[in-house]
C-alpha cells in the first residue's frame, strides 16, 4: 500500500485548482441510470470512488466512457441488481437504489455496513422509498425494494443527526419518476444535493425548493439525457485553506466557491486567518496570531463534519484550548491518536475533543483510518518538524485528486512511496 513521505516545516504558497466535488459526482453518475439517453458530466475528479461508481454502472449494463475529466454515460438497458462486492466496497454507491427503483420499479443492492466513522444506518432511505409505495425487504445482506407503482407522498426525512445527504438524494431520484407530488421535509440542503437536483431538472425532472429543507417533486413519465458541470469540491477547498493556515503560507484556491464555504470561512476568520474571495477563487493566509476556537459539526449550512479533522490539525498548532464537538457521526475522532503521535495534546470527552494547542509537532510514521482523518494527518505532517510518513494513502485517493502533485505545486516536500 502506498504511503506519503512528508518533510515538514515549509509554508504552502501559490495557486491550487479545486477539482469537481466527489460527493456531487457520485449521485450524479447514479442519476444517469434514470434515462436511456446519453448523459455527459464535466469536471469529474480522477478518484478511486469515481472509478468504482463507473464500474458499478458498467456492471448494471450502462455504457461508460471517461476522458480527461468528462464522463459520458448511456444506460440504454440496465438490470436492477448491483454487484454485491462492488457496492459493498463503497458506501456511496447506495445511491443507485433510488434511480433503479425509479426507472425499473425494482432495486437490489448489498446493504452497506458501518464504517470507522459510525454505524451509518440507511433506515431513512428505506423509510422514504417505502413512503413512495415500495415494498422494502432486507435478506442475505441485500436490501431489495420493489413497487408495482410509485406514488408521490409527503414525508419527514430527518433523523438522529438531522437530515441525511444520500437519503435525500435516493428518495429524490425515485420520486422524479413517481406518479404525483412528493414533498420531502427536513431534506438535506448540502450544495451536492442542490447540484444533483439541478442535474435532474436538466434531465426534465420537476423539483422545486432546491437548497431548502422542503423539496417538492412533481413526478414525470420519463427523463431525457443532459449535460452538466459538477460544482467545485468545497471539502477539498477547505482542506487546502486549512493547510495554508496551518503551515503559515498563502494559497489561492482557484475555482473554489465562497458561497459553499460560509461556516468554514467564518471559523477560519475567528481563528485569525484572513481570506479574500473573488470570482476566480479564495486566497487564504494568516492574519497575525492564531486564536483557539470552538466548533460543532452540523448539517449544511453548519460546520461540515468532513472538515472537522482538518480543523483539528490547525487547532493543534494554535496556542490555547479549542473544543471540537462532532454531532453528525458517533466515532469520527480516529485521527486523534495519530495526531498525538505527532505531538498534539488532545483529549476526547464524549462527543468533544479538547485540543490544548501550540505545542510544536514533530514528524512520525502515522496510519490513515479514513478519508478526512488522513487529510488531517497530511496537514499536521506539513507543519511538523522532520519527516512524517502517512500510511494507507488509498484512503486519501478516494477523495483527493493527485494530492501529492498539488501539494508539490504549492512548495511542499511530499513524495508518494509506491509499494512494490
Ligand atoms: C454524505 O454521507 C457524505 N458522503 C459524507 O462524506 C458526509 O460526511 C455526510 O454526507 C454528512 O455530510 C457522500 O456524499 C458520498 P448522512 P451520507 O446520511 O449521506 C445518520 C466524506 O468524507 N443517518 O447525511 O452517508 C448517519 O448515521 C464522506 O466525503 C441515519 O441515522 O451521510 C449520520 O449520523 C464521509 N439514518 C447522519 O445521519 C439514515 O438512513 C448523517 O448521515 C441515514 C443517515
């Protein structure tokens, strides 16, 4: 398994271009299953998760062509059952369920298990699909949904931690081809859900209330092909912004959208980091001394859970006490023990981590456990004195396009060690 060797202590400087959003492109690719006509998706990031989704679509019978950041899909004739192993490998692929049920009135996919960050049940997805009239069963590790007719309905899709991103996506993708009107209350408002809804409307769907917690979907008989450019990845942008602040550099995030990053920019300002936003992107650099802050992760437009670990790396080098509370996933502090190996002083108290920041970090071998935890280890390694080796970078490759190349463009001393 590849690892990254980071020689720390160099401030990041320069421009980095933000890729398309992983968490928008996955459901958008799944949505291409809703029509037999060709779809074209631009600004597709080169990530292992995207390659997985393309394999799943191909397995289902779709024609998939990928070339230089553009994917062309034609799902002329498809089957309703996803390959057990492929789907099991990537949780995000659960979002093929809605389109398959919408188009074929049946879907059978392997039940995604939990992952290191939490149990991650799909009860809300299934509740929503059942409200549309689907008969949902779970057997031998598969979840199956079948419906003679899909009929629009009103439903409340909020759960323990508020709205569900992929749950909203799944139900929306089934409801666009249902009879009548569906109203989803407590719908997720993440920009990735908005991007998906805009793509569906470009295919001829009728979705209103996009970006709000109340989505109204008027079903149509069929959808047609469409062409779409995916939004920039706000979590990748947040990661490079935080890396710039942590290494005391100055970085311009080309193509990043400030309107998707409100809570992140707000917390960066509170911690003593200046940002300048214009049409070309966002420039980030420290504005004097760093200050400790408190953060609580929430559904959008609150502070994103996917930037929590990276922010913890910044707080580890910030003198004073910061408190980071994780409200979305029940076990998303896997990075704490590895950051402590680099010399950070962090204690976990229930859903909160208390960061006693400001101690100098020193390089060490560390182990990535999940996508965003590994991004935090890279940021801490960039700020630490000496060498840090981040192992299992396959976690990073799932969500960051060419991270070592982009970091080197910003002056970092990073090398990918490929395991023979
Ligand atoms: C999406 O996951 C993202 N993944 C996650 O990003 C992100 O962390 C998450 O949304 C929250 O923003 C993709 O888009 C591929 P949820 P999703 O359903 O949709 C509970 C990354 O790093 N819940 O919004 O699976 C759930 O357990 C990844 O890029 C239920 O209880 O997340 C969690 O506590 C990690 N029942 C909370 O809701 C359900 O049926 C939010 O989960 C569904 C969810």
